[in-house]
C-alpha cells in the first residue's frame, strides 16, 4: 500500500486570499492551512466540491489541505491567508 503525501508543519509562506464565489483562489499544491486575522465565518469549497462554513475567532489557524476556494458569499471573517509548505 502506498502512503499518501501529507504536508504538515510550519508554513514557509502565507498568501493573501480575496474571497471569490466563481474562481478558485487557493494554490493547487502545498496548502497546509488557512490563517484568519478577524473573527467571523469562512466559507470554503473542498476538493470534492462541497461548501463548508467554519466559524473562527480572531487569529485562528485552520489546518486544511483539501480546499480549492474561499467563497465571498457567507464569509465574514477578515485577513484570510493561505499557509503553504
């Protein structure tokens, strides 16, 4: 059995994300999470195409690797950055 590649650890960079409902806005590889500066809801689309709403506090780190988009509709959190390995 082949083990999947799993990215983890300390991010090497953070990339700002502008939420968008129609265009993928998350890098296609190396993503290990999201950092959210201001509290609120973050709506993401995962790799399977499902939308998920996550409530976060100020300065939250979400260890998410399987997402393609941070959506604008429903996202109230601010200062969203993608953490990349």
